[in-house]
C-alpha cells in the first residue's frame, strides 16, 4: 500500500521482499480442477493449505524457526512471496468503528488509539475505492457506513444464507451482506482515479488504465488460489501493477532484511539484508525506511537492530517493542440442517467466501456489564453447494453411521449442501503476558536471531469463546439442525490457539506518549523520525474486525504524511 501511494506521488521506492515473485496470469491455479492435482490437493511443505493455494509460506519454514516460552501455545503463519498473505487471504474487509479506536475510554481496558474513526474514515473510503469491496451500508452501531459510491453491490445470498438470516432474526441477531474485496462489477475507472489522486494527472491515468484491466468476478473459482483475472484484491494484482507502471518502483526479491542501519545523525540510513540466492549480506541505503514485513517480523527486525544508542532494539526507548501482541479470538461450530437436504442441484458456486455475516449485536448488554466479557465478536458463516473439492463427502459418518458403495453415494448426494459452519472472530484485549522477544540462543539459517513468543488469553477472551459456542448452537437449533458435537462450555477448550486465526497485530503499538508506545499516530517511530512501520504491529487494539483494511488505511495515511514531510524537507 505504501509503495503504491509513494510511487504514484513520484517518490522512488525500493521494495525488498524475502520471497519470490508471483504473476497472476501464470501462477494462479484458480482454473484447475480437483482431479488435476497430482496429490489430490494435499499440502506441500511450502503450501500447507494445499498445493493449489496461492501463498508460499506456512506455519513452519525450513531453516527459519521461532521458539515458544514454556506453557505458550502460539502459531505464526509467515508468507515468503511478493504480496505476502494477501495472495490467499479471505478478503473480508471490515472497517473499525468509533468504539474500536477508543476501547479504554469505554470500559477501562487496553489502550486508546491516538486517532479516532474520523481520522481514518477518508482513508477507508480511498482503500475501498482502490481495491474494490462489495457490501452495503446498514447504519448499525459501531459498524460504519462507507461514503456514497465506495462499495460495490453485494452478491446474491445463497439459500443457506437466507435460512440463517431468517432464523437468526428470531434470536435478535441481524445478518447483513459481508464486505469483501471482490469485484461484483467492473471498477469505476472513469471517476475513481480523480477521487483517489486529486490533481495528479499521471497517477489518475495509470490507475484508470489499471482499473480497466481488472475484470469482474466470474463466481466459480477458489479465491485462495489467487485470481488470474484480477477480480479480487491481492497486493500483486492491485497495488504492484500501477506502482511498477509508474517506473518509480524497483522490486528486489529473495532479500531477507535483518537490520535497519542507523547513521551518525540518529536517522535510519538503510537496511541490511541477505540475498537468499547467494547467502551474501547486502545493504540498501534510503532517505526513509518503512517496515511492512508483517507485525511480528517487523518487530523482529527492530529488536535485532541493536546499537550503542539502542541496545535493546531500535525505536525501543519505551521498552514496549514486542509487547501487546494480539490475535483474533476464534471458535467455531458446524451443523447439519435437514431442511437443506436433497435440494435440486443448482449452481451455488457464488463468491468464494462469505456473502453475508453477522456484526456484533450486543453492544448495549456488554456495556451494561451483562455478558461477563468486555469485547465483542462478529460471525462469519458458510454453507451451500459449491464446487466439490478434495474431501467432499468425507466426515459424514456421524450422520450415515458409515455407509459404503451405492448407499454412500446416495448419502453424499443427500447431505451435500446441507451443512452450515459458523466461526466467531472476536476482539482480544492486549495483556502483559502476550509478547515476543529475541530468543537469546536460537538463530535461523542465516544466523539471524529468532523470535520467542509468550502467550496468555485473559478470562475475557475465554468467556467470549464460550459465548460463541452457545450462540452458534442456538442458531443451528433455530434452523432445526443438529451440531456435529456438543457446544463447548469451557472457553479454554473452545478457543483456537493464539496466532492460529492469522490476525496477529501489535508489538510496536501507536500511541500519544513516547514513554508507552513505539510509534505516533503516523506510524512513525518516536525515536527515529525517518523510520515507519506500516503493518499490523502498530495496532493499539485488535477489534473483532479483520485487520487488513485498517492496515491499508493506516499505510495510506502514513504515506501521505511521509510525502508531506518530504516536501517540507523535514525527512
Ligand atoms: C488464510 C488467511 C486468511 C485471511 N483472511 C483475512 C481476511 O479475510 N481479512 C483480513 O482482514 N485479514 C485476513 N488475513 C490476514 C491478512 O492476510 C493479513 O492481515 C495481511 O496479509 C497482513 O499484511 P502484511 O503486509 O502486514 O503481512 P504479509 O501479508 O504477511 O506480508 C509481509 C511481506 O513481507 C515479506 N517479509 C517477511 N519478512 C521479511 C523480511 N525479513 N525481509 C523482507 N521481506 C519480508 C513477506 O514475504 C511478505 O511478502 C488472512 C490471513 C490468512 C493466512
Ligand atoms: S471467485 Fe471471482 S474473485 Fe475469486 S478467484 Fe474466482 S474470479 Fe477471482
């Protein structure tokens, strides 16, 4: 995002990327059929979500370990390719609301951000216009509306979506169109470029051409494999093409950054990296350094950038670097709905992701202290008869008793499309026990010290996870369905491990006081004025809203600030 913005404004940018390149026209496997997989879709070491998945990376990277303190259960998913995890993310793009920026003022827990919703709202508008997000404005509490013209129309709901909506309503739960970064129609290349880059005719022209080249979704292929027609947002299909077309961007792949270097004047003067192809250390100089290597990796680079001035890591005069790591609270329940059995075959491929979702609906009860936990969650759910994939028909023994042969085929047809699954995505409150630091002993294959994680959920998250279980079971029950197992009443059993929802943020949180935060409201480190962090590390809270839209809005705002300061010769 930052590279896109800066290059459009005429700045020269060098983007250093630890992984390899990705070309949507050649590398996307979205049009491959299941039977074309030599491994029947099984995962490979660098593609744990299946060999057709777009994102190279994983929970474990060969030669790049991380460690966990005793008693810590934490997972860290790392990408190693241009565009990172945006090549296969779920593309759910929710805005933070006004409450989400000021949580401490509402309930006394966690931290307030140094900015409010009104500061980021114009940037949410811009990001939505640029990347293309479907959804609707519903005027709900703490679920912000977008400015007119920013959202694309949502896709039609599936039969199962309509049934969930009808039955959840009886429980007082509103189901509304989801917001996802997928083009339901071509982008408005006639007027959006002028809204996004006012006064910059060159950028407008480049963007108009690029927007024209992005096709609308054809509703039939798995988005996680990457989109060859550029109908969904990936950094590789949206940010990089116009940035490269500006001729202001150089991309160096296989460049594993390990340190930000400091000049005698106390300013960052560049970064050191290993060329992964030769194993040799290299250095690149820069007037401004921006870290966006994913929250924990940016923190690792800073912690490893030690000097006489910063013996505990660069930009760490507050001692808060690595502190307040947060993930999303996750818990899920699925069920089988007899009403959806044996429906006539119909094409329900639809958007490969949520058409609809449930925003948090219990703000008042929670604020009144009636729930026993302080923050909310939204519900993502799925169902329908999508393209049969690997494993379709497996795992239905609990319904069939274990049928075989002709009876099994009949059972698969009967039950196919009759399942719904609910996943809660909830807010975690930052705490002192969840952080990362440099492991004093372990290094990766280049000799770079690795991260050691510490993790602890509080009672708020555990109770929230148990609430999710009760809610999902109640919705399935209201649909006259049955869950595959009992709802878990123990939050510690119901909650997914830290890091496993892959929404990790924090570690270099922004604030208004240099003694208690790492960056200011512009993602600029307090200690080094030409050093910025534009990924999730700067999040001061992790609202239930998935983080990536906010990461992009913050990065755009930071880039605007950098440009302004560069024009004034202050950077
Ligand atoms: C399966 C999945 C589904 C998701 N669904 C959603 C969703 O629906 N909505 C949502 O908001 N979020 C979702 N996320 C999270 C989302 O992907 C991340 O929030 C987002 O990608 C973060 O962007 P980032 O640039 O900070 O990190 P990344 O996307 O991880 O990019 C970091 C980049 O830095 C590179 N890099 C790392 N270390 C170094 C180094 N030392 N030197 C040089 N380069 C380096 C990496 O190769 C990568 O290109 C999902 C994630 C996954 C995995
Ligand atoms: S469903 Fe649409 S957005 Fe997703 S990969 Fe297919 S064409 Fe692209």
